C-alpha cells in the first residue's frame, strides 16, 4: 500500500476522499469534531461551520490541517449563504457536506415552550435544509457530490422527554430520502442514525447513573464513540459507497434491532 493510501493515523484511506472539499457543520464538538479529524486524516480539505466561536478558535490546535473554521449559525439562512459564498471564492464547490449540527433539550412534552420547539426545529431541521440546499445547488452544477446528515434513532422510534427533537430528526430522515430522489444520479444523499454517542451533548443531559442505566439496556452495552460515527461518514462519503443513496443507516449498538430492553 502506498503512503498516499495510508492516513497519518495509520488507517487505510477510503477511496475518493483525498483532496475533496468536505464541509462539516457542528464540527467544533462531539461527532462533528471527530468527523473533521477523520476527513483530515483521509487527506480531504475540511471546512468546519459552527456557531461556537470560542471552540472554533481552538480548532486548528484540535484538528491540525483543518482548511477553515467559519462561524455560522445553521438556523440562519443568511449566515449560511455568506459562509458558502466565502467557500466558493476560496475553494470552489464542495464535494461533501456533512450536515451534523444539532441541539437537544431534555424536557417533558407537556412543558415544551413554543420558543424551545421553534429553536430545536430551526437548528435540527431548517438548518439541514438550508445547508443541504446551498451545497446541492453547487454540487448539481459541478455534476457530483455527497450529502450526509446526522439523524438519530430518535427519528425512527419514539423516546420520552425529546418529543421536539424526535420530530425534528424524523423530518430530517424524510428530507434525506426526498433529496436523494431529486438529486440522483449526480448527488448521493444519506443519513446516519446514531443511537447513544458519548459526546458533550450527551454528557450535558445524562448523569453517570443515567449513562450506566442506559448502557445496561443497549445490546452492545455501551455508548458509541464519536470516532465510530465518523468512520461511517468516511465510508458513506467515499467511492466505496457509490451505490448508496437515500439510505438511513443506524449506528446504535443494536438499539433498533428490537428495542432497548430487548435482552431483559
Ligand atoms: N450524542 C448523541 O448521543 C447523539 C445521538 C444521535 C444523534 N446525535 C446528533 O449528532 C449531532 C452532533 O451531536 P453531538 O452529540 O456531537 O453534540 P455536541 O453538542 O457535542 O456538538 C454539536 C455541535 O453543533 C454546534 N451547533 C449547535 N447548534 C448550532 C447552530 N445553530 N449552528 C451551527 N452549529 C451549531 C455546537 O456548537 C457543537 O459544536 C446532532 O445533530 C445530534 O442531534 C447525537
């Protein structure tokens, strides 16, 4: 295997990623951060869009080799247009978009306020739509591209205390399937549906006791690592996944195989 086929992390590179422009939203933390790292290791030119300016300032230290880190709130279509216009000038059309930015609020359905509902939808559903449309317009013009979206098992089956989040992720799944139909054959569009992933988002809402209790119910008995989700994104973006579009792929330790308490 030649050195151009091996990443600096020693992982064999996935075909078709070296040199590609890869945009990762929400790339300053958790799954997005691990994904940015993975695509840099694949030899891609990686651009992170995130609303957390402090975290973005740390990004070149966290992800050496990242091509650009652009402050952008994905719920604001004007900020997205500005960010993509900046990228057009600096890099040309994107090869891959990973629409990953998302938020969740743990609260009872009966207590969800209109502002909370709108905020969750604005980031998780509107944000994916705005970013995907901006990327797709450029990819269709270029004749190729890949759009990947972070959905969730919460978009597939109901989970208590996250009704707004679940609805937003279910929306994202049908958006992905619809885009896949309209954008084929030039652009492939797929969703990943992680189960429980140990990230700052998850740590913010789960105590150690809650994490232990959840792990005991997951068939593989643990949370995913962000790197495991990043590896799935690398595969789906690569030429090895050339026949995959419109798919929603769970990465959930078996959660959707039969429900969380299925081994009890
Ligand atoms: N952690 C899990 O268990 C889990 C499971 C399934 C799906 N997901 C999904 O994975 C994605 C990433 O989650 P994570 O766990 O890595 O969370 P995280 O909180 O660690 O990271 C999310 C990143 O998105 C950014 N972000 C949030 N709102 C934004 C906005 N409006 N504009 C731009 N950037 C914004 C944050 O600043 C942060 O850097 C989300 O879409 C989440 O819903 C997470």
